[in-house]
C-alpha cells in the first residue's frame, strides 16, 4: 500500500476544491483549513446567539401583538441558526461547549454589529433590513463554500435571513410612511446603523491578511470590499424608496463604475469595537455568560436524570 | 353588547395567554440551554397567537371596535382578568417550568372541552390551541420530572418553586356567574371534570418527580376580579410602553 505524503494529500485536496467537489467531514483536510473553518463557523454561531440579545430587548415592548409574534419568531430563527452552526462546527471535531466558553472568555469574537445598542423600536426594523441584509450578502456567497456541512447550513439559513430582511424593511417602511415621530425614529435608526452595517464586511481587502488563503480554499468567494459595494448598491435605492436619507454626504452614483461612491469607513471605530470598546461588548458577553452559569444546575439535573433512567432500564 | 358573559370569558382566556406569553418572552436570549431558549420562546409565540385570536374575538363580541391590540395593550391594570399565577415573575428556570406545568395541566382539559362549545369561533380557537397545549404540557411535565428527580440541588429548587406557586393554582378553577350563564346558554360544555383531571395529572407528575404537594393550602386569588400582584404593573409598563408613548399610531 502506498503511503501518501502530506504534499500529495494537499495536492489532491486542492484539486477537489478546484473541481468544486465539496469537502466532507471524514475527508482529509489540512489542519489550517480545519482551524480556519472552526474559527469562522463558531464565530458565525456566536454571532447568531449574541445577535438575539439586542432584538430580544424589544420583544416585551413590541408596539402591537402581531409585531411581537413576528419578532419572537425571528429571534427564534436566529437561535435555530446558532444551533445549526454549532452542530456543523462539531463535524470538524470542535466541542460545542468549549467553543461557547471561548466566547465567554473573550477568546472568540462575534460580529461587532451586536455591540451597538437597540435603542428604539425602529432599530428592530433597521437591524432586520441592514444587519440581516448585510449578513445575507456574506451568506449567499457562503452557500458555495467548499466545506459541505457549512454550505448546506447556509442554504437553509439564507432562506430565513431573506425573510428577516424583508420583514425588517417592511417594518421600517411603515414608520417612514407614518407620523413625524415615527419618521424621526426611522431616520435616527438608519443614522446609527448605517456605518456599523458597512463595517460588517470586515477590513478593506488590502488590510485583510487571511482573505487570500480563504479564497484559494473557496471558503470565501467574494472579497470584503466587493461584498460591501454590492450591499451599498442594493441598499441605497431601498432607503430612497421610503424617503430615508443615508447618512453619508459623499454618497453618489458613479456612472463610470456603475457603483455608488462613498466616504471611507472609520476603521478606528471598527477596531475599537472589535477589541472590546463598543457600547455593549461587556453587557453582551456578560449576559451570555450569566445564562450559562445560571443554567448550569439545569443541565446537571438533565444529565443526572438521564443517567438514573438509564440505570433503571438496565436494572 | 351581544353577549357580555362571553366577552368576559374570552378576556379571561385571552389575558391568561397574553400575560404568560409576555412572561415567557422575557427568557429570550437568556435560557439555560439553547434548546430551551427556543422551546420557551416557541411556547410564548403560541400563547401570543392564542391571545390574538381570543382577544380579537372578544372585541367582536363587545362590538366597540376594539381589536386584540386595543384590548391587549390599552386596558388599565384592574381591567385585566388573568389569574395571578401567570403574572408571577419568571424566577429561575424551575419556577418558570412549575408555573407552566400547573397552567398547562389546566389548559389541556379545558381546551378539550371547549372544542365542543356550541360557539363555532370559540370551538375553532380551542381546537387550534389544544394541539399546541398538548405539546406544552408534555414539555413542562418532562422538565418537572427531570428537575425533581435530577440532582439534589434541582430537587430542592423545584420543590421550592412548587411550595411558592401552589397557592396560586386554585384560582385556575375560579368560576362565577360568567361561566354559569354561558353553561346555561350551552356555549360552555360541562367543565366540572377539569379539576379532577388536573389533580390526577399533577399527582402523577409530582410522584414521578419525587416532589411533595405542600401542606399549605392557603389560596391566593384576585386576578379574575382585576386585583393583581405588585409585579403586574411593571409587566404592563413594558407590555404597553409603545402604545402609551406613541398613541394612535400604526405599526
């Protein structure tokens, strides 16, 4: 039997990727590919879970019962995405609880957008429209990711996210076409969420060191800047349609490039928030840690009970 | 008003669902396990849906152009007629599960009877809600047993939950001239067997869970008459916040 050298294995692996064959859990893969995916997928899962918090903050205060039900269903979807993604991460040999502990210790990151507060009901519409909208841009590309379980999880998740984006836009439209107070709420929400939403796509391409390898492995299909531009081009007309003003004085359509020009992003703010200085970083992680700590006795009880019943059955 | 007793009865059902749904929604994002976070918000969603159907129908019967939002979000505190049990704070997961179990064990036999109401709309709402309530009861019973017969700590905690909440259970069976009138009219089927069924469910589940039914049989009541606990005003201040702060707007 011929023993394959690592370089041979790597060559075969890259061939598969180049031929668009999905990598599955039991296939050989380079350690760095596995590590990159574990990091990206668990951070994606954490983002779904932490992302529940700003929206959950408004469920008990939703303006009517229909909106309350819709928001409950939406946040529940996000929890489901988290579960789905943690499970997909486990196919790579990662342990769900260990990755969650990394979130709580600050070792693992999550999408920085959730470190901004949801201050008014209009923010719930803005989050659905802009944050889920930006997430879809990323996630549609991930449906073609080279790792099978991640790509398949994304197909399901994208369907729900697309529904979330539309409900967010519909909810904000109602405000934009409502009373002066409601319009003001809507505009204020857009003012606060616009720039953080653009930051969701990550640093500029020349500042994104891991991107080239991820592109070669087809984990990533489109660059940060391309995705960001697609998002801006799709979203600006939606804002105009409902009479809201995008808070960027330099925003204008460029006939030559066929895209919108916009003001460079304040990357200092981005890095400050990534590194813990956003308005809600501490509060978000504290809330998640508290949920786990205060739920410990429940999980212990469930395990002890299952153990007891197993013994009873075998006795 | 077409039928005041029916209006008042629908408010009782609708308010129970609404207030318990509101309480469960507070757990969203903070559940002890992700799976239970999803389960509790799912049950909350079912209850809010039931409240919408019941209160919308109450508004139709009342005939004053009040829908589920006007009734659900714009009454004064003493106009709500939910039982005290459902407005009690979430406490720890054991308190929430015990509150839910005592309620579900009542709601299931109630809906099983209401599906036979001569009032077609009420029967239809009961039919839809019964399917949901069967799952709720299964879920809450299993957790009461798991916590009661889990670890020493979980047993002690959930026994405490039972000791605290037991005194609120009897109000579930409160009846007055409203039920009497609707029974005479044939709108309500015979509801007399519900308490015995509830007792048999709770006895079975508590024995599986190795929990003791408290000897303290003092009964708290007042919710059905609009006399609530101190917690209730705070719950309403959240529930009604947007409607009060931005009156007469469409959302």
